[in-house]
C-alpha cells in the first residue's frame, strides 16, 4: 500500500490583499465580549481566525453567526 503525504498546515483561501487564493493558517479563538464584569463568564464566543501566509493579513469571523 502506498502512503500519500498530505499537508494540513495551511488551507487555500481567498486573500483580499493578495487578490487571489493563497495559503492561510486557520485557528479558533474563544473571545470574551462582555462589557461588564458581571457577564464575563457567559460572554465567551468562538471566532475563526485566518492569516495569509504570503502577506500576513489576518481576519476573524464570529462563528455563532455563521
């Protein structure tokens, strides 16, 4: 059985600064959005963060609004 190498380090996504498909690193971050300290425990929201590996442009998208 042959073994194929795969590279899951980067995803090809559109970069508006490069104006084309480029490799991006993709991470998930949990961010706190509450303005007051009373709701901090209930205000964590997941974000998908991408970074272009050619120009360094980063963007984030709130995941519970997808």
